[in-house]
C-alpha cells in the first residue's frame, strides 16, 4: 500500500446510496509521502488525513444526519441499540 497525505480543503456534500455506502464529495490535496518506519505498529505504511476542526465538526454532523436517514429506512426491530 502506498501512503498518502490527504488535506481536506472543502466539504461539498454527503449522501448515502442504497448499497450501504456513504459518499463524501470534497476538495482535497492528495500527495504521496515517504513512510517513516515508526508510522505504524505493523510496519505497513499508512495514509494520513488532515482536516480542519471546522470541517471535522461539519463532517460529524453530516454523518450523523445521514446515519439517521438510514435508520429511518430500517424496520424498528433492526435499528441498532433501540427498542
């Protein structure tokens, strides 16, 4: 696996499809990076995602909204953690 540095610049939209995927549309800078030997416990290179706090807060809110929409589609008996 080739490691990358991903810097989120702008969140555009978020939506879910009917196949269980949540798609996030965003502008980001992506660049390959050299993996340091101490980057990962298993020794495999890892990718780093950098996101400003304001975008992270927005992303969390949007993800919660999308997950609530998905919960509405499931029958009440299949919703996790609810009776």
